[in-house]
């Protein structure tokens, strides 16, 4: 089921140029925060802010290894984001609610 309260959190992940750049880096697999930071023109606190938003959305997951944080795209989170978009943009001419939204 799609939770209407979660949709803004999911879409917030896609509403910033730096977060899009981060997601594009993660398309090739898991990356350490230090690698992500090397490829962006932002500070470490700014990266942390973006990663929190991405992780809160469920689209990205974090794995700790010692003092290092490793990030990757969550297949389950990405599928949920896709379902959210699909449920909001699929035209239904039958008049029946097939959105999958929680009531």
C-alpha cells in the first residue's frame, strides 16, 4: 500500500541537483561517503544532510563499516518510489479507486 504521508519524503529525495548527482553515482554500486564527497563540490556536513534525506526516503540505504558509511540504492525503496509516482500519474477512467493509497 502507498502511504500518502510518506510520499512527500520520497519525492523530496529527487528535488535537489546534488541528490540527483549522488543517486547517479550510486547507480554503479555501493559507495563510501568519502568517494561521494570527492565527486561533489559540497562540504561534508552538506553531504550528511543530503544522505539523511535520501536514507529517510528509503531510496538509499547506509551500511556502517568501522568509522566509514557506505551507501547504496535500495531496490525495495526505488520500487516504492516508482509505485508512488505511478499511483499519482496513472489515469483511471473506470471511476474506481485503484491508487493503492491507504485510507
